[in-house]
C-alpha cells in the first residue's frame, strides 16, 4: 500500500454513507493524519485546486463511484485491500449507496444507522466521526 501522511482530502458537503466510509478508511488505513474538507458543490472544483486536495466520493475521480461500484470500492481496489471483512463491508456500503437493500439485511441495518446520524448531525466532520464508530463496530462484527 502506498504510504501517505497528512494529505488534504476533499469531497462535496453533505457526506453520505459512502463518503463517510471513505473518510473512515482513509484515516484508519491509509492516512492517519488526513485533513478532510467538505465543499459546497458549486465551489468544489475551485476549493480542490486551491487546497491541492485529493478528491474522493465524486463522479469522475480516481476514488469515486464508477460502473456500479462505490467510492469505497475504488479505495479498496486502488490500495489492494482484500481482507474478507473489508470486502463484506464494501458490499454493505455499495448496497446502501445504490439502494440495493432488499437483498442485504446487514446493509438495511447499516442504512438505518446512517440515516439516523445523517438526520441528526449536519456538520460533515461530526457526521464522519459518528459514522466512523459505526463502521468500526461493523468491521469488528464482520471479523476484521
């Protein structure tokens, strides 16, 4: 895995399950000193360039969704993360992102927790912090 430390990472504000899972993955496994920025959609590109930040969870970027795969999937693929628990978590994130919940009870449970936090917590940094605890718990239950 590439070693990175203290990069600036940026996504659009209003972080969802996929975006929060990406931020959690970055901080926990890729860049412990990551600095996250959440930008309004209309100033996103300008902010990304101004900050020289790595974009994620945005269409058309390396760490974005593509071809029915989530942004989280893009990170796992790029960094070669293949642990079974992480792949199962990726299945859940993908199901939540693309609303494929009827087939995946664990994803429905995760979506319920995500929706509760998204509704209650409007600040993106606080939202990522709260959801990170959820992802830690899910990964532990999955054997990771």
